[in-house]
C-alpha cells in the first residue's frame, strides 16, 4: 500500500524499494548528500503544471483575464521566472520583490504593486520600472505617486477596497473585514476614486479587493465581487487571491476549477462583460510543489518524546505565527510502521519552536531524514537568522536532476553587513 502521506508531496512522488522517498525522480538521500539539510526542495514540473492549471482555468472561462502570481508567497527569482515563462504576471509587495520580478524577466506592464505602507523609494522603483498597476491603499500613495510620475506620463492604479467580508480563516490572515489595515471602506474609496479621476498624472484602471488567505470555501472569496461592482464601472477588477492550500490529509481546499467558477459566477452577475479580471493566487499556487528536508539531530524520550531537527522556526514561521498544522515522514524509512507519538521541534532557543505536535512516526533515530511536505508558501520568504541560523537553499528537482537556485547562506554571509 502507498504511504498515507505520499499524496501531500508533489504529484508523481514515489517510494523506492528500500523505503526512500523519491521526488521528481530524485532520491531524498541523494539530495541531502548534495545540498545538505535543511533544504527547501521544489518539484519544478509540479510548479509549472500548477501555473498552467490556473491560467487555463481562468482564461478559458473569461478570455479578458489575467493571473498574476502573488510573489510574497515564494519570492525567489527562479520561482518568479517559472511563472513568467508560463504566461503569468507578478504581484509584488515591496521594493525587493519588484527588483526580483524584473530579474526574472517579467514584462513590467504585468506587474501589480501592493502594500499598505509603500515607501517613496519603493514607489519610485515601481514608476521607473514601468509597473503596469500600483494598487493604492491610502491617500498617501496618491500624494507620492503624483510627485513621482513625470509630466506627460501617467501611472495606472487600482484602488484597494475593504469589501466587508469576514472570512473563516485565522485572524492573522484575514484582510477583507472592516477594521483591517489594508484598503479603504467603500465611502473612503469613492472619495479617493474621484480624486484620482481628476488627476492628470494617474490613470484609474479599476478596483481591487482581497478577503484573506488560506480560505477553503470559494464562496467567501466570491463575496467580494458585489461590493466592488457597487463602486462603479471600470476597465479592471482585481479579485485578489486567497484560495487555501492543502497542508494535511484533513485539509479540503476547493479545486482551482471550483474557485474560478465561483468567482466568475459572481463576475457575470455583477461586473461588465468586457471588463478585465485579475486574480492573484499565491499560497495555493506554490505550496504543494515543495517540501522541506531536515536531518534529525536529537531524540529525547522522557516525559514525552521530542524529535529535534536541524531547522525549525528559522526556516518555517508558519507554525509559530498562526499554528499552521503540518505532517511529516521519515524519508528513508517510508516502509516502517509508525511506532510512537512525538513532537517534532526545531533547534531554536524558543519553546514556541515546534513544527508538528503531535505526530506519529516510526521510532526516530539521530541521522534520520525527515521530510515535511507542503512548505512551498511563506517558508523561504520568512526564513531568518535567529540564533545565527543560516537560511537554507532552494533546490529545483526535475526528471531526476537537481540544482540549487538559491544557495545556502554561509557563516561569512552572516557578517557581510557588519561595519
């Protein structure tokens, strides 16, 4: 029988005859030998297939539509380049993401710039790069843009609107409810829309809304469409992202087709038939294409059993920030039966550095490889140097070959900014 957690790994993953996990034709023990641990490993073909799935699902149903990848979920240049090669635009949230998007070869016209507190420097980078759309979140964005846009030119903008939708996700990733720091309530949005329409330097293209992240029911995401429509007729409606990703065997996010159908049913009911629709998938685009590979460093069997690995909250903040649940396997012992209940913990000096608790595993030993699936979203981007931790590499695997697209930090890297 296949391992019950195998389908949390990228499609096509398997187990060798000796019980070793195989991803994209690569044995994980070979990956560990070549790249070390911890390492974030991406199945490149799975990533590309997901991008194509999103693009096809949307444009086949609404031809005047665009998928832009929410880069903040995995802002590696190599990941952004995959999205560009598969015909997607890029949603960026900050100067660094704009610059990496340009390095990835994106057409600047397909960049959508976000942020509730954009700096003048970031807006200058966006304007000078020719970013197609800047999503204005406040009056200050407009003040700065009008100072930065050269006379005789215009900058395309969207106005971010609070749709008044309270989603069923964790409070830390809710963004559509009244009181959120993002966007403007409809009355404030109307006033800003009128101001922008009178500006000779700004081109109001439309409106934007985002309900939240890790949302399983697409009806919650579709509920933002009517509030946007109530603000008027525009060329562009950006419906945000937010579709949930599968982290555990219990998770049941909507399929991409179901998500798109729900959005477009609302669009057909409320929006102009010729309007351009933009969606911004992030977490659901990348999460299932990657896993994190660790080495077990200690096993403590006392009042309870702790399996400690050589990473933790330095490479995965999701568990600590909002209790994200994960699963894991001993990646070279996939045929062994689960023998004990453990807590998988990290190496950092915090009681909150717990990756998975509880989890059933075969009796773990020092040196075992532990693989945590569904870590493509918000792990690389939130990695940090706590306790002098060196951020892990990102490895692309495809057809039995693997290559590092981001190298592991060195000890010297930790001190490069010392003055």
